[in-house]
C-alpha cells in the first residue's frame, strides 16, 4: 500500500493519527513506516530507473545474440565459399594438366 501511495503515511485520520502513530509488533512494518515519505518516493524512482535499465540491457543482449547468429552464418558461408574455391582450383589444375598433356601429344604428332 505504501508503494501505491507513499504520501498516505503523512495523512491524518479523523482522530488526527497517521499510520506511523500506531504501534507495530512487526519490526519490518515498523522499519517501513519509520522511513520518511521522501525515501519511499526515491526508492520507487530508483526502481523505475533500474527496470528501464534492465529492459535496455535485455534489448542489448538480444541484439548481441542476433549479431552473433548473423556472424556465425557469415562464417559458415565463408567456409562454404572457401571449400568451393578449393574445389574449383583443383578442377582447373586438372584441366591444365590435361591441356598440357594434349599439347605434348599434338607437338609429338607434328614432329613426326
């Protein structure tokens, strides 16, 4: 109730009492009621700020996770391209070897 309306701690009833004027057996209730109203206002302001920071931090974590996922996909694509280029290079070397063999065969035929 204090969080909903902290100023109520300073409101007097028809008998001119505030909630702080009543005796309390529970030490936590006594400590809570003994805090100044300004302290409750500051506490709620701080909690709102912390919640906003938590939300911002959560958003940043989600952005980082998305960026890491995209980076992993990029790395996978790069690895795939590298393996394809290695295959193309081997194929080109094989074709060059065949061409060199054909060229030697053609020269040999021309010489004879």
